C-alpha cells in the first residue's frame, strides 16, 4: 500500500521545498537575463501602495526571481490589505516570520513558460497554471452594490488595479492577501454552513482518512526528472442540505441512518450500518461524488483550439469516481450525467470552486446518484472517446494534461502514474502537446524504443458488447505493434506507418476524401471498415492545410481493434508491444481510444 504524507502538518515543509526550487540561484543561465525596463519586482518597488509587499519580496529572496525573464502573473496585496492580514492573525509587521512572507509572495504569483494571464484570459474557475506555492488561483466574478463588475481572486480578494503590463508579465493589485486554504475536506465542509449533512456522512464513510495528503511519498523521482514530487488531489461534488431535503431525504433524528435509508434506493442493502464498508449504501453515495483528481469548474472539459467550432458545445469527458468502476460524464456547460431528454445534474457555479488544501468542493443544484438503469441504458450507452492523458489522475494533479509543451515535451517515470499507466525499461516516453499538430485535445504520448511495451488502464464501462478503436496519425517513423486487450492478443500486429503519405494512396486502407465521392463518403466508410480502419472524427480540428477537421486528414485514422463482451463492471487494459526490428527510432503514437456499443454501429455519427 502506498503511504501518503499528511498535508497539514507538512505545509510549511512543502512551502520550503517550493521556495528552494524557485530560488533564482537555481535558475538556468539563459533565464537570468534582467530587464532595464519595468518588471514585476520593480513595479512593486515603485508603487507606493505595494511597498510592504516589496519588502516581503526582499525578505524572502524573491526580488531577483521576479526581475528576470519569464511570464509572471502577480496578484500583490496593497499595504492596507497586509495591515488587515496582520490584524486578523494577531501579529505585528515585526513579528511576521520569513516563512509567512514567503508563503504570501509565492501564493499570489504564477510563473508560466508560455504566457501571463490578463483579465481577458479569466474565466470562472482556476487559472491553468498553479502559483509558485503549487496552488491554483481561483477566479470569480460578481457585481458590487453599484452594479459594477468585479473580479475576485480566491473568492475574497477584489482586483483593484488590473492588467498592469510589465516586461516579464502582468500585475493585478488586490485588496486582500491571497490565502489558499490549509484545511482538509472535512474541515471545510464542517465550517461552511451549507453542508452539515455532507460533513456528517463524509466523516462516517471513512473516505476522509485517505484524502488528507499533498504528495505520494512512495514516489521516487528518476534522475533528472522534472517532477521531484507526485502531487495528489481530489474533487468533491456536494448537495447543500437544502437540496438533499428537497430531493426527498427525510431526517428523523439519526442523520446517518436517514441518509443510508435514502441511498438504498440506488445502492442496495449490503453492509447496513457499516458506513465504512465500500458496499454500504451511504458509503457508495459519498464515493460517487468524489474524483481522485483536483479540478476547478474551468478544468473539467477541454476547451482548446483542436475542438471543431461546431462541436465545442458538445464536448465531454468521462471520469472514474471513487465508487469502484463507476463513471461520471461531464459535458460542456458542466452538465453531469446528461440524459437523452436533456435532464442533467447541474452545478451552482457561484457557490462552487470552494478551496481545499488539496482539491475543490463544488455545490450541486440537484441530486447526483449512479442510477443503474439510467446510466447503463442512457447516459453511458454511447460512443465513449477518451484521451490517453485523461486516464492517469497524476497527469491532471501535476498539471501535465492540457499544457502546450510543444516540441520540448516532458516525461515521467514508469511508476509515476501508478496502476493507470506503465511502460518497461526498454521504452522511452515523451509527453507533449501543441495546437499546431493533429491530436485529440492537442496532446499525445509517444512510446519508443527497440523493446517498448506499455499498458494503459482503460475506463471501466458497464457490462455489454463494445467495439474498441485506437486513434492515431500514421507517420513514416512509426512502427509495427502488437495490440492486446485485457491481456489477450488483438488480431495481427498493426503497422502504424501505413498511410503516412496519404491513406488515399494505400489500397490497404481504402481512404477516399468525402468530397471525391458521390454520397459524401457513406460507402467509403463501409469499405474502410472492411479493411479495419475508420476516418478520424469530424469533431477534432487542426490548423494544418489551411484548417480542417481530422476526418479530412488522410493520415489521421482509427484502427478497429475488435469487438468485446464484458460481463461485469471493471477496468480494462490496453497494451501495445513493439514488433518492429528496424531499429530503436520506431515509435507508438498514443492519442485516444474509443468504446462504442455494438448496437450503435449502424447509426454512428461522424463526430
């Protein structure tokens, strides 16, 4: 069993680690260019109302850091904000420890390799890069008593002076010190005021015990790794007390017994009274509300360049919850488990993005349950496409997913993703992404090496008959791989080079552009399926060749791996192993996978 480090006793230690890693003495020489014009540091120095914040920067050694090249976004508090902070914490300026100054400076500053964040980049939710304190900064909006639009940071700090552009970033001056929560989920729920029932049932379930950690202590970084730590996190969806009561929960003295009785409608009658058992209905009710990755409301769905404009309102993601092998669907607009008739579970956006030391709490407007009949026959009875990056929560928790790393890329060790993704010592893994490529959600995994062998734990779908497909782009430098599903060989080895110079030129695929057919490609789709291939989806967009969807890119294909019957809930395993003897440069392109119920093949759309 993996051991976890308790977050709250270790908070100052983790801040010290972050400060050490961000110290300007440790920066590469090429990053040490300093500007003669205004920088984040000099702006704070030259702005009288930020003099105390600048003194903090000097005290913790951050002046040099924020005087050099980079893309910084800083939310410095005014002198009055710092005076208020001191009064609220019962200390004087002279008594403020250096560690607290570090924490304040790093908690309000983001350093990004690609961009700074102006107010035009703000959406409800968190900014896409964490602060130097390794915490996400939450943005929200409101109208003040004069009807004027205000931007809030972490729900409490109002931006007084936005978009002060400097050579190495942008400065947004705020009226309160930004203080990320240091409390765990149970503490936040208990103190909130709207989630008293949830605080009771969450604690009774025992799930809180395993959710008090910042980092996975069992992770040992490989030499030269960009990730010295493996960060953990969670997301919790909660109904306020008023919603639970409106949805039919009847309290009659014993809250836990009442919720257990309420939950039996969907989660059965096993282990009654044993709230910590995973088969208990109360435990299942709680578990289905939790994801093992931390996401604000702006992080559920990919909203980037590579989604076709006509499809942006239809985008979706599937996440495995802490209820064993049960999925949650989230669609554009943050609609949860949308049914065919349009009904869904919705969020109260204004009351969501509640900050926890290692995650977020989101407030629901109606009841969230895994209704077996509705989920199996409706919500999940459809094509389920998922990006390789979407499976390991570690890639979300460590801010790897949806980051445009370009040609530099990054990598992680074989054990970084735990049970979700593994590769052997004969493999080299590259994680990268770019809007200029032809990938689903912009990113891809490349696994290369003369003996590469890797496994991905796929999404656990309901029992049924499914076709499974692999999405990729053919290239001359790909290779030949043997595919496996659940440990069983899936057909003959596949050659990922076929069609690299245009699948329309290769009779083994049979690709014909839709515009070159009389029926807009209907018959050609059937011909390609007979060859074991499909065109890529119409919902994925690329700027290449003047801009088009991947369906019109003949090198972008789907391989039909096969049809499979699953008798019970459970995760499934995709594996690929090198079968090419042409040298170590060959690689496997891991972009996305698909499940589709076999009974839906005839009427499948092109999206």
